């Protein structure tokens, strides 16, 4: 049966880090809607132009747009055996659309990583991504002044090393907005999932290794 995993939780909970590792270990793609949109902004595509202002403000992009992106991505052959979704669904409409997409593909397993707001703000302010390839430096493990000198994703990163930068939507004001949006739009959707037998919640204050074990 396909392994369809949905990672839920607020910004900074560690979804991306865990999703990446889980996907690699199980040979299934990680589908991060935030990464797809950032890549579009970075490359200056029409999609990127459409979403950049909303992303800068920490607001959600429209349901129809994001649902279309995910539908197209999950229809690709590499996602037939399963996928790890990171950052989708975020609203009740997106959750309904995902259920409709699943059809015969088996259930979605939903895992929520729980972390209190104060810790999320601390982590997100410390988070860095490679400007070139988008790789995340693990803010829970590394201090901002001791980031790894490797990220390996692209030729440039392999040869001259990563260029770690803060995400523009990780500034204090935007993080507060993103958390507000999370509690308003996404948390109620999690309550909707939590009545299902395929739902689990994990304590995200544990070390990344412990969260991985729990996952
Ligand atoms: P993330 O990297 O998941 O924190 O996403 C970064 C930004 O991309 C969000 O603050 C939203 O502006 C946008 N975004 C990502 N995923 C979604 C989604 N499922 N629905 C709406 N907007 C999204």
C-alpha cells in the first residue's frame, strides 16, 4: 500500500527537516508547497510573481492555486508509491481537496508536530536556508554562528559552499503573522483530522532524533 504522509504543525515545528529525512529513508518524494513557491519566486516565473507579495506578508496563497499545484505534483509517477506532504493542507478546503485526490490511493497518515509559540519564534529567527539551492540549515542543531559548510545540493554549493541566509518571511513581524494565520486557518483543520484513526501527534520539543523515532 502507498505511504501517504502529511506533516502538520506550525512554522518552525521541524516538519521540513523530518519530512526530508523520512522521504529519503522511504524512497518517496517530499512535496513542500513552501519550497515549490519559493523556487518559483526565485526563478521569477509567472507563479512566483503571483505569490511573492502574499508570502512576504506571511499570508496564505489562494486555495485553488495551491490545490492545483499539489494535484499536478502528486499525479507524477514518482508519487504513486507515496509522498510526504510538508506545508499542505493548511485550510479546510485544502484538506477536502486532498481527500478527493486520494481516491483509490489509500489513506493519508497525518502527523502533527506540536511546539509552543515561544519556542517556534526562537527557532524560526535562527533558521537559515541556502540562497542557492534552498537547503535548510538545522536551526535546532546549529547555532547561527556555526552553520555547516556543506549543503551539497547543487554544483555551486559543492564547490564553493552554501550561502546561508534568513528567509525573508522569517522576520519577527512576519513570523507573528504566520503564527496568527496558523492558529486561525490551520489549527481548526487539524482538529478535523484528529478524529481519524490515522492521526498522531508528536511532542516537537524533543530532539530531532527523538522526533524521528516517534515518527
Ligand atoms: P512554508 O515554507 O510552508 O512556511 O510556506 C511559506 C509560505 O508559502 C506561506 O507563508 C504561504 O504564504 C505559502 N504557502 C505554502 N504552503 C501553502 C498552502 N498550503 N496554502 C497557502 N499558502 C501556502
